[in-house]
C-alpha cells in the first residue's frame, strides 16, 4: 500500500472534496483510501503562515489553487520553491489562466507542476503518479503533528514516518523532551498494524511521556544523527522577495513541524545564527524556513541548513 501526504493551499473547501475530514486544528486533515494508495491531504486553516510553513515542510506534493493573486499566494509559492518541491498541481481559476500561472511560476520549482482545471476526480488521478523515494533502511524517524489522550489507551500521537520502519513495542527517543518511550500500538487508517514504513501517516499509542512532552514538532527516533539544540549555525539564503535586510532580532523559524520564536545574531551574506528558548530538533542538512511575522510585505525571509 502506497502512502502520500499532499498539501492543499489557497482553497480550504477543496480538501473536503478530495477526502474525508479527519483531525482539525490550525491544520485540517482529509483522508482518502483507494485500492492501492492512502492519501492524506493537509490544509492550513485560514491560511495561517506558521501552519502553512509546517505543512510545506513535510508534504510529498502540493495542490495550489490560484484563486487570487495575493501576498498569501506569493508566500505559498515562495516556500514551496525554497523547499524545492517539484511535484504538484496548479489549479486554474477565474483569476488566473494557464498562461498567467506559467508566467508567475516560471522561475520557481513549481514550474514543473501540472496546470489543471478545478476538477477533483482529475486531480486525484494525477496524484496517483506521484511516487516519492522512501528511505526504509535508516533508523525510524516519526514527526508528531497532533497528540491527545484516549480513555483506556493513554497518550496517542498522530504523525508521519519520515524515515525507516516503526514497529510495535519499539523503544524510541522522544526529542526535545529527552525521554525514552515505548510504542504500545500502531494504527493506520483505523487498522491495527505491527509495523509502518516511511511515508506512512500513523497513530501511535505511547508509554513514557506526557501530552505536554508530545507537542507538535517533537520527533521519535533511534537515530544518533538527530539532535535538539537551542542554538544553530545556519548556511543561509535570503529570499530576493524579502525587501528588508536580515537583521539581529526576533524572527520565527520552521523546521519540520516546529515553529519557534528565534533570535537572529551575526547575520552575514550566507550565514546566520538562530537561538531559541526551547531546543530545536533537527537532522544534518534539514531545511529551516525563516519567517518575519511582522513584515508588511513578504513574510518569508529565506531558508537555512544546519
């Protein structure tokens, strides 16, 4: 069974036309199960920038509806480009023809997106061709996006297996909490399983941590390459659309499903230092998006890798 995670942007209603409504917070989840593929659609509610950046950091492909040419649409395109996402669909609307979409996206990674009418069956058909590489040989890495308590079960997390294979009764390190937890059970699309491979969206019942420690952006892993630090030195590329200079001061950084306030120091042409009051979980060369939530124009500053 193949698993895909697809971001849906600039049209909150479209997710409900593509799948069955699931978890809802500042990110709306929709699921669709076919004979050979389970697709999870993720859409930021009210187009909130932090939630949108988190979704973009974990998806396999994207659907972008060119409903209107706004700052928010521009930020969506910019973040997809910074993350190097090349698989997806650009949806035509009365506000944007195929030619206009081609013009807008020509210098971005999403120039390779299919350009289609807003036809959910056709969109679903095109998504069946998305086939991202999966790393099942590395140690397991699971990124948490939601957590809650289930009576009679205990703490349950929802998240994405980014790498490796997670197994029932695995002992995993929870970062940034620094605790060892045990996987009590695994569910995928309401089915109990013994294992789940990279690319799968899972529900895990865990033992050994509190809900407060199982917050969004936390990572479950056995990999020694993944660490949690308050201070990161980043190789940095500023977006040409961010009009201000990168200065010392307060920004936000999204890495995986984490978005934290960070203090930028020692900004140079191609490097910056960011520091957070809470540890940031990361693996080598993972991309972080730097955001300026108070910017009057584009709020996406650029990207960096540690």
